[in-house]
C-alpha cells in the first residue's frame, strides 16, 4: 500500500503550514519526515491520516483517492508522542479498544491482542495498567493498539519524543526490526536526525512547509541539496567568502568552482563538517592556522575547539581519541587545520543546487 501526496497545501489563517507538497511513500517503506519545529512535518502527517483537511491537493492510498475520507474510513494506525493510552484500562483492554469499537467480539479479539503483544514483546504484561509500565513499554502498547485494527498504513508522530535518550535508542532499533517483520508502509515524524537516519528507508527533509530534499539517509547526508539541508543535518563549520568567475575566494583560500562560472559576483558559504577537518602540526598550502581553545575527550570521539583569527570564528573539529593522544594538544598552542572535504553554496536566489565537493 503506497501513499501519495499530490500538491497539498494547508493553511491556518494567514500561516501556510504546507506549501504545495508532493511526496510518495512506496509500498512497504518506512519514510521519515525530518525537520525543525514549525517545518510542517506533523501537519503533513495529519493530512495523510485524515486528521486535518487539505485546502488544496489530494491524498492517495495506492490508486485510491482518500482526500475526502475521514481518518476512520482511511483505516490508518496512528501512534502519538504521548501514548494516549486509557489509564483505566489494562494493556489487553487498551490494545483491544479499536477492535471493540469496530464491533469485533469474542475470542477473536483476545487472539488478535495476544498476537500483537507477542509481536511487541509485552505478552507477560497484559494485565498491567499504563501507570505500571515504563515509558518504552507504554509506547509499545500504543503501537500494538494502532496495529490491532489491521490498518492499511502506520503513521507515527514523534513516537519517541517523550522518552529518555537510552530508551529512545533501544526503541528505534526495535521499531526497525519490527518494520522488517511486518513490512507495513509507514511514515513517521521526527526532528532527530540520528533517529531518522537509523530507522528510515528514506528521509524527507522539511523546512517552512516544503520538502527541501528526499532520499536515502546516506544520500541526504553525503549530498545535501542546499545550504539548509547541510546545516540542519549535524554540526557544521561555515566559512563565508565570495564567488567570482568560477572561483571561490575565502580569506587566503581560492577554490575552483566551475559550476558557478556564470555567477558574476556573489556571496558564498563553504560548509565543512567537524569530522572532515584534520589538525596538523606544520604549515602548508591549504592549511589554516588556528589556536587551540579547548579539548573535550569523552568516549571514542574527541572534540577540539579552535580559534581561526583569519576568519574571526571558532572551528569545531572531531577526531578519534587515538589521534588526539598522538597530537598531545595543549590549550593556547597554534596548529594548522586542513579540510579534507568541503561543500560550496551560493545564495539560493542564484542557484539552489549543490556544487561538487572540493578537496584542498
């Protein structure tokens, strides 16, 4: 069962929450809607579910237009961030609720519920009440309840947002394994890049009611479509300069950017991820002098902050702790930073596409 959103627009008064969005979740796919608060991802999910009506455009489940159908008639499973469990019902009754509302009675209900509790690994807790469960267990009950009515699609709105970090990691790994078992077409909303990349088959990055980029986690991370995607997906160092006649001028650096040969004079931004910077002891072409400000080593990755006076900014570098030990950095000393991989963007008014990476 595929899901297709076609040219959907949704406004709340003068605010445009979704702006002419088209998107498809393939049959059996787990698609993440990723973006900052206010980007429109939850509104889009609610339009797909039938909980919000689009002002324009259509929603299709496979070849069926469900735009004017209610959420109940669309037969979707919806999992909310805060579980929405009935406190006065035990686990078994919560999961059975949707079946009973639809008129299912007798041993069929009990059999279906117990199958689902086995699926979500909660079969021993069917008589407990929500207050007797951990946050992760409650969320699994909510998921079992959503699956009980055998929905056509599964929709999840920040399903792990109310949980602590360790439980979030465990549950998203569990959700991925569960999806591989049931292969139900699923769309979930998150603002957590790591969560989206670990769980989803594809990721749609949203901003201001539009989709900035759609692709696999690897594609979106390695080949961001524009400066917003690059900046949103993890920490970055940004160097500002200008592009002229196919060259980017950044302080003492000059880079060939032939894709911008038709740009006369324009501001440019060079983006470098912290792990794509190397710290060296000696000066050389393409290396930027910087002073060590602080060093933080915790776990397998060390973080080093340096001050680059040529640019008047603080640079963040990440490296294995073994490399940090070999360098034996001291606060206040001058070292040289060498970018291994960079991405150059000009303002989107001039060109929205990503330029190739340049090594210097």
